[in-house]
C-alpha cells in the first residue's frame, strides 16, 4: 500500500451531479484537486461550466435527473466511470397536515425516485464493468426529525435503505455504494433558514461545534469515499454533522 497516494484520484473519471453549486460544487473542486477528471453535471450548464473552469481536467454536462431518459443516456455515454457523486435534493417545510400530494410527489420524486434511478443506471453500468463507486447524500433527518420535516426525512431514510440494499446487490460485482449524512450546511437549499436569525442561531447552537457547516467541509468525506482510502467501506453512511446526532444539545447540566 502506497499511503502517499491513498487519497489521490489521478487517472480516475468522476461524475458529480449537482456540481453547479453548494456541496456538489465543492465536491467537484476537491476531487479535481486530487487529480480526478471531473464531469461537472447540473441542470444549469452555465453553473457547471463555472465550476469546471476551476478544475485542471474537467468537462460539462447538462443533466436533469428528473429526466429518466437523460439519466439512462448519460450512464451509457459516460461509461466507464470510476466514481459518481450525487447531490440533488429538495425540501418543502410543512407539517404533514398542510402538505399537498403535489408537494409530496415533488420531494419524493427528486430525493428518492431520481436517486433510485441514478443508482440503477450507473450502478448497473459499473457492475457490468466490474468496478465503481457511488457516493450519495443523506441527511441528519434520516435519524432525527422536527415538525415540518416529515416527507424530507422519509426520503432520506429511504435513501439510506437503498444504499444498504444496493451495496448488497452490486458489491459482488466490485461496486461500492455509500452515503454522507450532513448536518446543517450553508447552501442554497438552506437559504430560508439562514435568512431567519433566530432559526439560524438555534441550529448553530445545536451541534457540538456550535455552528453551521460550510459546504467545503463535506468535501473531505467525498474524497475519502471516492478514493482508495475507503476500499473496504460499502453500505455505510458517514456523519458529517458537527456532533448534531451525537449529543442532546438542549441543556448543559450543572455538573
């Protein structure tokens, strides 16, 4: 084992879906910094191109994961891939009683159905080749919830079940599948929370580190899972939540 190159990705081809902003953008930049050729995919090709412009070896792909035919085509045309990082998700923050079925369908379709199809198409291509690696994004809401997070939490719990099952099914063919479970991260998805100071401060105080994460603080876990540093890790999730799910965080007793 050459530990000097344990995290290097030279001569590896990695697809990052959602590379135009947030965690996807930082993941693409980190993977590129480790030598990977990065396919920067996003529904907004201009944003993906901006990310790709900061990477030594990169290309741009306009991709809407809600378009099943486009995902299937990408899985065929991009094969072979060494790794795939999939980040897109959405949330509608409403109590169950106030949720419309249309809102339910939109959240489930992007967070769970599209993720399932990405695993199916790209995982299948990797299995046929005999190697590959898929990194997905879950959430602390797969483990702990609050009012207004029911549907989003259900999709993330479902995603983690898909990870375990896919790892079992594709593992014999040499394909690894894992998830990262972030806490509260400053991204476009959390703008509603950031704009409410009381909400923002309460979430920051909840973690053991007492603050929100930056999107770039997720990139190290992505590189770990995409590299040879994690060759015996599959069917797992890595918590990158500042200790949110490790502590109660609501009261410090007078010990």
